[in-house]
C-alpha cells in the first residue's frame, strides 16, 4: 500500500495527522438517544434501511456511563490496533442531538472531561439541530475538536421520501450551512487571537451518503457529486447500499428484487466510486468510501466478508493503475 502522505485522495488519516499531529482513533459511544423518525414525532419504524445493530460495537450499551464506554472502547481498540495517541468520542447510534440542550451538555461535557479524549464526533439528522444547540457545539469547539456528522444519504427528494427519511434535501443544506457559519466565525476569532488556539480545535462538518438506492442511476449519482461539492463540508462518507435483515427495505427487496441494483463485486464498485472521487473537490476529506457490516445482518449483496482494510488497498491499487486522483475531473 502506498504511503498515506502520497495517497491519491484526501484521506481521513492524513487529515488528523496534520490537524492533531498523530494517530487518532474513534471510540464509538451509544448514549441512548432516540430518533424522531422512530418515536412517532415524525414517524414510527425509522428509515427503511436503518439497523443500528449492524454497525454498533458490542461494548456500546446505553446503560453504561459515557466514561465507562470510553474506557472500554480504548481497551477494545488497543487490543485490535496499535495504540492511538488521541481519541475521539464518536456518538453514532441514532440522532445524537435529539434531546434538550441541558441533556446534551451533560453527555458531551462528560465525554470531553475524559483525559484521553481530544474531541467529539456527533452523528445526527439535519432536522435535529437548532440555533441554540449549534451555539453550544461552537462553544465547545473553542477548545476541542468538534465534528457534526449529518446523515444526508441522498440529495434527491424522491429518494428521501421513498426511504421514509421525513426531511428533504433543503433541510440538510440548511443544517450544514448553519453549522458552517459558526465554523467560519470560530476561524475568524482564532485568526484574530480572540481566544487561545488549541491544536485541532474548531467546528468541523461531515456528511454521510449511501450509493445505490432504488431509482438512482449511475448517472444521477455522478451528477450528485456536484451538489455535494457545493456544500461547505469538511469530511464526507460514502457507503454502498447494504440491505439489513429485519428492516422495511429487506421486505421491499423480498417483494421486488428487480428494483435494486448492486455492484456485484468490490472491483465493480471501486471502479464506479473512482468516477465519483475524480469529480469530488480536492479539499473534501474522504473518511470512508464503502461500508462493512457482519454478513449475518445482510441480504441481497454478494461480496462476502471483505474488510475495509482490503477495500482500501484495492482502491489505492486501482487509482495507481488508472493514474487517477481525487478532483482530477473537478470543475468549480
């Protein structure tokens, strides 16, 4: 595999190495948040594709304190990987801003009080933030790394309706832009030395997209890249569509499998993703380009158990073979 410093895309590992000066590892936390798309506020049942158990580590239990989950997560990663120098508390399960502000303060203040935690990454829906909550995260970002990661999933409103998302793309753009306004204000304040600059502190914005929803053609997904480029994002995640047992989408697949188009092999998917990558603006940090979930949860996909590390090595080899790079087809 090529040296990360020489990768042909703007990698997440390089981003943190430059930002914080060393290896950073996420520690996943389940703080017991709910979701307005499940509790009846917007709908019940959630998005048709959603199965949190498919990507939540076993140590993540909302009955445990935030501190205990961080301790166990650090131990888990120390056994599996080489030890990180800094850790980020990653609040992944469900909608992690879907609570009163005082509850958010209690949860995130506890996470940032942990001596090994350099910052937080907060996964949420675009319709679960408001001015007061964003002001709180901006205040935390004056002395910590803070990232809000929005599940946007698709820029097409027809798709968002079909998967029971219960918000449109305009809501996603609005949330990203509201967050970006605060991020810019922090950058201006830091430049004017209005507050003490801590390495890596600031407000960062991520987004998650799923590739392969029914009704979306390859041409649509390539065109979607222009819309993604227009958003003031720091990082972006892409996952191929995975259908999980027990979801409404699994029922839909059983009734009408012809509506779903899968990339039959990792090689086929990687070749398609490279076409997206070549159109992606070079400044966007690519955190992830494919998903990994235990085979016991999946239906419909024939890849088998391919680990993310293997997929990354395949992507890098193919980029070299094609002499392709992120942004080499990008047009402002």
